[in-house]
């Protein structure tokens, strides 16, 4: 299990860092990483999910 407050804090920092680079993450991205953080998916599964996710502009 993980501490959701810490996870949310880290997501805020990551979102900010990515925005500085001209990139954005959405709720679907956050949900995928939560699944990884909760050990619901492993890294290869997460990579496949990311590769199959439609690109949003």
C-alpha cells in the first residue's frame, strides 16, 4: 500500500515539471501510475498501457 497524500504531492511536482517542458498528464495517466504504485500492474504492463493510450493534444 502507499500513502496517497505523498503520491498526490509527487504527482503535483511531476505535473509541474512536465508543464515546464511543454508536456501535460491527464487523469488517465495518473490512474495508470496509481495502479503501478498499488502493485496492480507491473512495469511491462504499464509500458504497454502507455503505448496503447491515444495521444491527446
